[in-house]
């Protein structure tokens, strides 16, 4: 099949990683794949050389947000009209999904949209447009039942499929054995969604009983300075580290004491999945979107705590640190996710769904 993958960009982020890994899988299965990012930013994740990348706008063409948006929409429309050889499009993220479904009439190819996060977090106008345009998609992929239910009857069951994320291949490895570093880790963009402010507050409480432990938060984002200030005010700035975004995150975190996800909402949280695959004991908020709940059986392969509950998060972290036997149990059980969410399994399901939509979907 000839498949085009449409996304905002190829720099950072969970959806961007999924798109790159999926593109690599598809060309490995002998599909003709083109990647259509809205900008030509530098790629964060490896992309097979057989995947053709066609950015809608290049950095040296940018003027301002309004003109750039007009150029992107015009070029997307031209691409969809001109590329009559395309069998299917896959689109992720709200803005790109809205753009492509607005231009539904410009192509006879199938369009498969995928919701990657809890839609309740979107601005009001995006919510309205996503529900209004949803019927124009030939297929929809959701990560959880909770996210699928948000769309209600706007997406019929014959056009919907629930497919969780795949584990990044870098994280499929034997579980770490040996003494773990006295380090608590988290990974994600430094923004409000991830609620690292709460994580730092919880760590400050934990640190009173476990003064030798550190907290390391990997990622970039606008909140870095405010998070450092918060750690300073709590008197723990020397124990809270911000190394930025690293390319070898699996190697860096595999021997840590535990992983913590403090997000208010997510889709299917990649960082949590990957930490579980490494066999790290994990503590996570029961974040909006249902992804963490789909991954963690509380007390069996991790710990779930309520959103925004600093005390519960503190207690969850302490339980792992205080009970070595419990920590080893949830670590062992967590690593079983490797088989369940292996890339060949998950991307194989994606491939079959696209093929089914192409073979049996609505004729345009």
C-alpha cells in the first residue's frame, strides 16, 4: 500500500516517536511510506532512509503564525489533490487531524485518524471541531476505551479500533539485575500537563526520610526555570536534576530505584510503558485518558494514585522505597508488558486495521 503519515513535526514527543517507529515498521513490510510533517524541524527519532519526508513548510519560508498556517493548509490541500496514488493517510494530533478532515474532499484515499491524548484537555473550539469532523474519517484508532467513549456516536464501532502504543524497541531487553541507584526518575516535557511541580513537592516529603536519594527529571520545556525555583524554595534543589532530553534514555534510567509519572492527563503514556518494560517499579497518577489505568493493575505491577494528590504520591513512592519485596514483585510483573505490547504485535494490528479500512471501508 501507499501510505502517508501526517503529523505536526518530527521533533520530540510521544506521538512523533510512534509515527517514526510505525513508518519504519511499514517500510519493513514493503509499504510505500511518505511522512508529511508540518515543518522541517530536526528529527529526534531514527527514521528509515526509505521513508520519504515531505515537510509542508521549511524553516527559511516562515513568516508568522497566520501566514505559515495558510501556507501549510494550502500545501496540504495541493498534496492531497495531486497525490492520487495514495491509498491511505494516517493522521495524529488535534490540529493536523482537523486540517486533514476539513480537506476530506480533496482525496479519495482512506483517512485513519488517531487520538493520542485525553480530548478533555483540548480547548473548546478544538473539541467542537474534532467531534463535528470525526464522521469524515474512514477509521479511528484510540488508545483506551475512555478516549473512544469521548467521541460517542460520532465514530461508529465499525470504524473504530482500540490499539495501545507499542514499546519502543530500545526498551525490549532483559530486566536490569544488580544494585539500583538511589535515584527516582521521570521523563516528559516540562509543562503543566506532566505536573512535575507535584512530583517535586512529593519528593521533598520523601527526602526527609530518604535523604540520600535524588530525583532526576529528563526532558525539555518551558517550565524548567519555575521547577528549579520550586525545588529551591523547598530546600532540595541540589537533589533535583534536570539533564534535558537524552537519546539513550533506556540505558540511563534502567538501574534507577523507580519511575514516577505525575501527569494530570495522558493518552497511552509512553514513558510509563517504557519504564515498566525495563522492569522499573512504577508509581503513576490515574491520569485522565485512562492510559495509566490500562497499563497498571494497582499493587500488582505498579502503583496508581489519584490525580493531583501529593500525599498519595508521596506514600506511593515511600512504599516502594520501604518494601523491597513489594518493589521486586511489581518490577517483575511490570516487565511482562514487553511481550504484550511488542512493536510487531501492535504495529501489526495497525497494519491490519488500515488494510481492513482500505478493503471494506466506505467508498468515496
